[in-house]
């Protein structure tokens, strides 16, 4: 049951991190996110929606299991772990790409020109 309690407590914070990290939603709306290759604005939008649905389903499954409305078992545990992994990997990739983007030579030159 510890897995479900941990998931129920951590998923809301991961969701907050996904959408309020570095003013992500504003940058998405303004079109100031760097787009490279595969990750077009449309694909970013759909992946964000998919990850949000995954997060809500993981949270719901964890809470329903804690309330003894879902049966604990290996398939449910695997689904919870895979769902949390998808959220964490998405957050890590987004943070990593932001760090690379904001510390690249062109970004640093733009920053120095503004000062």
C-alpha cells in the first residue's frame, strides 16, 4: 500500500512541476518554446494532454486502491510505476532542454546584448 500512498501524494506535485515549471504554459502560448525536429507545437500540445491524462489516471487508481475499491496486484502496480515514470521523464526532458537552451552560446549572447 505504500506505493499507492506515495503515488497519491507525489503525482499532484509532479503535475504542478510539469505545468508551472519555468512559466511553461505562458511560453507555450507565446510560441517562445524552442522547436526542434519532431517536437512541433502540435505534438507538444498532444503530449502535454496525454501526460496530464496519465497523471490523473495514476492519481485516481492510487486513491481508489487506498480506498479498497481497486484490487492491489502486479498489473496495477506496473501501471502506477509506468505512469509515474512517464511523468518524471517528461519533466526531466523538459528541464534538461530548458537548461541547454538557456545556457547555449546564442542564448548567453542575447542575454548580454540586452544588458
